[in-house]
C-alpha cells in the first residue's frame, strides 16, 4: 500500500527572510501533476530524458531508472545530456547509454516529449533546452529544487516537489504509477539517486519516504554496499592528502559558527588531488564540527572565476545568499558562480554569512 507522502501538502511557505520566493503557480496536487506526466508518457512515442550539466548521482540515477522503465513499457527513450557524465557513475551501467548533445549533429527527430530531471532551471540544460523549445517539443522538468525568483520559470505542468529528498524519489513514484515492475537495474539507479542526495540518509527532510523507498528497492538491489562504495569510497592516498591540506586552510569566525573554505585552483587542477566536483566532501568534513552552523566554500575555477557553495545546518537558510549572487539550489545547500577578486569575494561572502549567525558582541571576533 502506498503511504501518504507529504508532497500532497502545500509547498513550503517562504520564511520571513525569504520574501523573494514566488508562490507556486499552480494549485494542482502532487498526485494530479504525477498523473498528468504519466498520461503524457503513455501517449509518447519517443522520449528524451536529460539532467543538468555536471550531472550527479541523483540526476543520473533518476534518468537511468526512467530510461529502463520506459523501455520496459515499450516507450522509446533516449538519454541526452549536455555533457559527459563522470566515469565514477558507470557502475549504474551507463556505458554507451548517454548521448552528449551536439547542436546540429544530435538528431531530435521523432521526439514528442522531453523530461529534464533534477533541475528546473533551463540555463543548466543549454544548448539542448533551446533546441527542444525551437522544435516545439513538449519539455517538462521533474525536480525537487525550489524555483528561483530571478530565473526563467519552469514550464507549466512541470513537477517541482521541494518536499522530495531526491529526484529519484519522484522517478520512483512515476515508475510505480506507470506500472513498471522494478528490477535490479532500475533499483540500482533509484537507490543511487536516493543515497547520493540524502548522503546515506542523513538529509531525508523529516519524511519517511526515503527509507520506505529504500526498503522496497533493496528487494532488487542485492548489493547496496557496492553502491555506497562507488559513491563514497573513491579516494586515493594522494587525494586524502589534498583533503588534509585543504582542511588546514579553513577559516572559522563568529565563535566557530561560520566556516570559510578556500579551494584554490592549484589544489584541484593537479591530477591525484581532489577534483573540482569534490568540493562537497570538503564542506561535509567541516560540517562535522558541532559548532559550525554555516559553511562556504570558494572554489577558484579560473582567473577571477569562482564557484561558491553554501551549506547550513538546517536552521539557517542559505538559498537567499546564493540568490543574492545570482545562484540557486536548495534552502540549506546552495551555490553560485562568481566573478571578482578572491579577497573581495571572500569578504563579501563572510559578511553575508556572519550576518546570518547572531553572535554576542564579545565573541564576535573569536578565531579558530
Ligand atoms: Mn537532486
């Protein structure tokens, strides 16, 4: 029996410091939205499944699960991404299944529906998105990120459920509605989504959905430890040393409640060191400090080019900080691409974070 999920409840209301968040455009319930996508899929002849650039375990997992599920129903499906997935996800059986979109070369003939997973921001799916729209192909987002106030709004009929802890959870619900019988391949992909975005069930949004879904998937995924290993045990000794050097650069302020993590290009451009997309690991380590309520990582991507990642404990909302820099993400984990000098950006970020954390004036300048 299907348990009652919280997605049928109204989407989260904006908190007092989130006045910029737009109200949901549609009053359709989660179930109605899901039903409408199921109907569209049942009518489709050929569907494109895609995800955001720099695809991750959640987007790729949801995409792969739907790909195999639709094929089981006899619906043609293709996975078309805007860049090549990292080789570390090949354990899902991705080899040769994901096409990388090349304008003018990748054929979109005969496609009547496109589903974009794990983002509702079309800018992260360019140039594929523009091509789909130019060709009048119905394109919907299936996602769990808040809709950004200052970004292009997702197309009507998209499914954006911010209560879901992973996009895989939405894929799971869709496949069940479609009547797809789970199998080892689909379960592995969905389980990957689930454990990737919840960080092995640490961030489950106070909802039993992730655990209930896992219980069902584990009837088919017989080696979950393999998935954990592929996703979370990917270090080498030299990478661990790079992590240690990076942790030594962390600055703490506001009574050790704010952590600032510099991640210079020299650290992630040398083979063997941490990789660019492993900045999240650095933040994870810093968040293990009990006093740290909010952490920012400033990754140097090029001359005066930076990627900011923000994370908080779950009581301080960092999405608005990312949005103030033109970025987006989740309420408690967000990011933005920044241009400027390291020192100026560092100061600006720290000012904004220290403003989030109320501190007593005596300890305001406390160091590490
Ligand atoms: Mn996700």
